[in-house]
């Protein structure tokens, strides 16, 4: 099988979407398939305002020809490249799948004042002719259903337990750790304002547009910048509690990495951590509207072995199997062929199709 993966999020970006796609591509290739990744670095691009590490493709010559060589098309993001690929597939009657990774409507409303309903209308239009919309959790599926999304299928995540492991107990320090993008939507300030248990210090691993400001406002906090590989795994092994202050993430790969490292999680009781920790035994995750309380409970009651045992259900092999099964219509699903995307079916359109199709050829 030859798969074309179209994504506006790719290296050198460091975030959960990119890491998920990278690992999925690797697993798919290990199964003997070919993957052609179409990303902004292949074309003339510009930085996204406020987030210069994110690049936006201006034009994408040859995209259509690459799509024609594939057996399946998966569109991972709703940006310019995703839009070009979506419109090309629609015009040519090509079936495609999509994925919903990020709550852009909520972010745009919070930081730019754009009503979420407007952005959800675009997102619903973008995904409406996909044969499958892949979502990570049941909470996200229910939420999107209220906005009119249909034909959703589960695509969970995995963790590399060879890289992320507990190590030796002697490595543990009185350390409350955050790992992820240092961006305003991650709500890191809520973590840094918490009074930690006696003798504990806070450490932030990651990079992003809020880093400089947070450094100035919290000089007592240790900021390491972005880390990867063994250096990142070592940070987890040093921590006693992992703090996940985001209220808007749709999943949170870092939660799995923390648990695989034997580190209990403290978070708000919101979708994302609530989904990941569903069914977890005592000592794994501590959710509370008072983040300080959640941290204190994790320090007092966390169980390293329980964390490792629980997270073993999340593997990249299982995740990739779900992904591949979602590429084609489910047998016996009762879905008629009319749901195959075609140009004529997509009458409710934002109409950027003609220009973007010409740019993609």
C-alpha cells in the first residue's frame, strides 16, 4: 500500500501532533507500506503570526500528482496544505480520511475573539466529506458530535516504553515537572502559581512563544528549553509528579510518557487527562479543580508501579492498527457509496476550490 499523508504540522515543529504523525509513519513503514509525507517544508512557506515555528505553505505545485500515486490519502490538519489536498480529492472523487487533533475554534475565540461557532463551521465543512474523521478519545467524539461532525472513528495513541521507563528510585527528586509547548493555551501559569509541597521545585521542559515572558515572571522556576530522546526521558525519571495544567488538549502524549516513567499525573478534571486516565487504579492520576491539591495528592499517594502497569495498554502498534483500519470503510458499516467525496456532493462550500486546485497540480 502507498499512503499519502498531508500535514501542515511537521518537523522541526515539536508538539504532540508531529510526534504522533512521525511515530505512525515509522510504524506503517515497518509493516511494509510506503508513506509519502507532504509537509510545508517542501514548498514556499511563511511563518504563522505569533507562532513563527509553524510554517504555512503558500503554494504546493505537484501535490496533485503525488496524490494520484497513492492508494489512500490521509489529511492530518486543516491548514493550507490540508485544504489544497481536500479540494483536490473532492474534485477528483478521491476518498480520503482526516483527523481532528487540535481545538483551534476554542483557541481562536480565546486569543483573537473569533466566535468559536464560526471556526467550527469551517472545521465541520472541512471534515464533512471524509470517509472517516479520526479522533483520539470518546469525550472528543461526543463533543464534536454536538457540533454536527459525523463518521468519526477512534485513533488512540501510544508510548515508547523502551525509552520512557522508571529507571532507578535513586534518580527521583522533589520535582514537579511540566513537559510540552510553552504556549499560552497550555495554561502553564496556573502550574507556576501553585504553592508546591515543602522542598519541591518546579521545572518546565519545552519551548514556545510564552517562554521568554514566563522566565521573567517566574525566575525561581527551572526552564530547560526543548529536549528530546534520552535527555527528555531522564527529566521524567527525575520527577516525583507530572503536572498537566492544560484545559483544552484533546489528548496529551506527555501524560503517557510520564506514566511510563512511573510518574503520577496531577491535572484538572477535564477531557484529555480524564480520558487518558479512565479506569486507572489508585496512585496513577489525581484530578482536581484545585491544581495544588492534585499535586499534593500525587506526591503523597502516587504509585510508580501502578503507573507503569496502567500505561502498558497504550502502544504504538495498537494505535497504528487503528489508524490503518480507519483508512478504508468498515465492512458491514452500512455506509452507502454516495458518501465517497465528490465535487458535486460538496455544494455547501467556502469556494476556495478552483484556485487551490490549480496551485496543487
